[in-house]
C-alpha cells in the first residue's frame, strides 16, 4: 500500500463501538481497499486514473462515448474516478476530471462512508485540489454517512490549510455530526491547535454543548461536553468516552 493510502486508511479504519475516543467515533471503511477490490462494472475513466495516465484519460474524455459521458453513480460502492485520482495523488488526472465533468459528478458520494472527492482531499491535506473543487463550486457541506462535513474531516485529520480554504469559502463553521459534535469539538479533542484557531476566528462557539441528557435508558450523557473540556482533556493526555446515539 502506498504511503498516501496508508495515511487515509488510518482515518477510515473500522473499529468496534467500544473504541470511541475524545467525543468522536472513529471513521469506518478503508478507501484504499475499495481501490484494490476489482469492480464488476468499472467506469471507463477509473483505470486511467488508477495508473495516472493523463493522455489515456484525455483521449477517453475527448471521445465522449456514452459510457464516458454517463453520470457517475451516486452512492456507488466503488470510488469515483475523481476519488481514485485524489487518493493516488494523480493531480493532473484530478484537475482534468474537475475541468471536464459536471458538478453533479464532482459531488458524487461513494463507498460505504459515502465520501466525496472533497472529503478525501480534506483527509489527505490536498490543498490544491481542494481549492480547485471550491472554485468549481461543488457542494462544500455535504455530509458523509456519519454526518461529517469536509470541514469536520479536515479538523479531524488536522489539516488546517484545507480547513482555511473551506472557511474562506463560507462553509458553516458549526455544522455538526450527530449529537452536536462540531468541527471545533473534534479539533480540540485531537489537539489540532491551528484548526482550533481558525475555527475560533470564524466564530465557532467554544462552549457549545455536545451530548445532552436523554432522560431514559439510552446512551445520553448526564452533563453536556464542550470543545473547551475536550481541549483540556487533550492537553492532559486524557480521553473522554463519546456520546453515543440512542439505540
């Protein structure tokens, strides 16, 4: 596995529900495994992106066959050609796809995490492709299967440059995961100080409550957690169990 794939695999690694740390559940699914698993009906552009073959990719796009111009499947199990190009760090292929494909395809979700190309860029810290996608006016706040926005992923992966690009584009600084887990909370819990600074400058609330009392026998907390509490625990080397959704 390439180093860049190993990096993102750590962010999308399956873990049991018992391993919840610092107020955020660990992401599931390994995008690299999606690439290694052969697809039954692979998109014609995917093979060119896997090999980083820009000329072959350009030839396919110029040919404009029905198979090539067909929309990318939303919620497909296999990664889209753009996600493959980003994950394998084939920047030229990614930029060619962004320039030639409609926004509908650039916003397509894929894999069991329903991640978009922008989610993967933010996980890897690919600032240039992130800027290109923002300039193309893709949907910047689309959540994945766990409710995480691209900004949330950037803060979770401690990628302040990508977070800065998204914040400059006007994304919702407090778009939460479930139970109001915000980007500031996860950045504080991870000790991502530059992300914390960017979020605070953008107006994120340091005392926004996370995980309220559920009043029953569920998994709710008896007191709210806050980004400030998460930051204090991170500095002390402590972790706090995550607020879990009700059964």
